[in-house]
């Protein structure tokens, strides 16, 4: 595994934090959708369904 050290500028650090917040939101949404799946309801939503399910405000 490669390791890299980041030394972002203050502006880059702000963008990295925003990117991580968005990634966390998407991950938590996927976990929530899979948690609501129950046997007998068909298959759990796949990647494409999850991507198109809620795009939020543009």
C-alpha cells in the first residue's frame, strides 16, 4: 500500500473537508438504504438505483 503525505494550502484543506463531508453523506445514505431492505421485498437497491434515487438539490 502506498502512503502519501498531503500538505494542502488553507483553500485546499477547506475543499478536502467539503469533499469528505459529501463522501460521508453518500456512504451513510447507502448504509441507510440497505438497512431498510427486508427479505421478500425483492433485491436490495444496486449501485445504479442508489445513484439515481436521490440527487438532492442541484
